């Protein structure tokens, strides 16, 4: 075969790939726009937003008439511009709850599930507090972030360790030794347990959190994530904890099995003399995913979290940190702004690809 023919074939394949990739980006922009537009109250749909929406409706009809990659590229820039204009002109504090019936139904089922579990924790004198996206959702929307689907809570070390004992006594533990550092493997293990113990409460204890779940498969399971926090000695500095976390991160990368990762980090916790029973310095535990996701700029103080406050999240009573804005700023300094890249129900999408189609 002539060299020129081979080169032309490769070029055609590249063009097809580029076109396919660009089409996916366009679809994602337009789906996100459609999702966000529905969240805006009628009173807030001012002239800028309405004009933007009219452009969206006008140009969406042109998709079927595309004849070249250049036309696709032009429309991608337009779709991105339309989406950005929308995001720049909405009041994040004045959005409606999720308007997609499928996702909204899942949110409400999940909050009921988590409320039931949190009431059990309280009955057994285990203190918890909402964190992460759940706390942002409360501060901005008094409930779920409209495009979110999961719930996160935190516990101090003593309560976190007692929670493990309670869960082992009451519910079914997932054997994390079966899980490797591979998403597909993790989902297949969850699928196996959810199928075997349909609609029973299951839990897993891993190197980055405790997860409690209930359902029939990975397509529908409800879950609550619990993240540990520790008191640290006054002598422990930001530089010290950064160094320890970086060492753990580096060494954990070479460990594939979840149980072995957990045992390694557990050993690091047990042998760190700077982890204390009580102090005025609090940060996420070494076995919390948050320690590795967020920059460590400063410790929280005891009164950042305590005394806990009762709040209404989706009209249900939960506990929250005492100084909620100070707490969440440790994780998300820009929590009161729209994120640069909105992901619609990322956890739900990861679990079940088909669900994404229904959501969007």
C-alpha cells in the first residue's frame, strides 16, 4: 500500500475522532445549559438570560444541518458562550431545587436513608456533622446542590472508631480485601454484595472513608459517606502534616489492595504521637479522602466544629459544624460561587452510565 494512501486513511480517522469528540463536548454543554436553565426562577429570567435562551433554541435546531468539522467547531464555541453567559448571570442563592424528576426522586430517597442512619448514630451517642457538598448545599440552598446526589458527614476519631463497632454489630460488612485500586473492580464487588443482600444495609471501611449503602444493585443503591477527623497536638505544624500526608500518599500509590491500604494508614495513625484525644487543632484524618483532595493551609479550631448546631436540610433535622462557613472554607474556599465546571450528579453517573441519559 502506498505511503500517501496510509497517511490519508490516518487523517480521515483523526478527523472522525475529532468530530466525535467535539460532538460530545457540544452535547455536554447543551445538556448542562438545559439543566441549569430549568433551575432559574421565572422572576430571575431577565432579558440577558432570556436572550441567551432564545439563542440556544435557535441554534440547537441547526445541529442536524452540520456538514463539516468547521461548522461543528463554530457551534461548539457558540454553545460554550451561551452556557457561560447563563452561568455569569444567575444568582446561585436563588435557584430552585433540582427540576429533573429522576434525580430529585433519588435525592429525596437518599436524604431519608441518611436521616435514618444519623438518628441511629445519635441514639448511640455518636456525634456527626454534615460536610463537603452537603454543607455547601445547606448554606446555599437549604438542601441538595441541585446537581448533586450524595450526602457526606464527618466524625471525630473516637466516634468514628465506635461507629465501626456499631456497624459490625448491626449491619453487613463488605470485604474490602476483594477490592483493588480499580473502579470497575470496586463496582463489581459492590454489585455482588448488593445482589446477594438485596435491600439490606451494607457498609465498607476503607482507607479513605466509611460508606454505608442499601439497594439492589449499583444502579439504585443509596449511600452515606462518613469521613474521620482528628485532634492534633499543638506542636504539630502545617509543614509536619503536609510532609506526613505526602509520604502516605506516595507509599499508598504502590499498594493496590484496599485492605492493605487501610492497614498501612491505620498503622500510621496508631504510631503518630501528634494525634491526640483532644486539642484546639483539628484536621481530616489520614484515613480521610479529604486529606488528599484539599490543600492544607491551616488547621480548624475546636470551636469551628463544636458545639454542633441543629439545622434543617431538605426539611429534615441534622447536625452541622458550629462555624459552618469557616469549616467549609477549609475544603472549598470559593464555596459561595458557581464551580467552573458543573458536574451533574457525578457519583450517580459513575455508578450507572445509563442513568446519565435519564438525568440529562
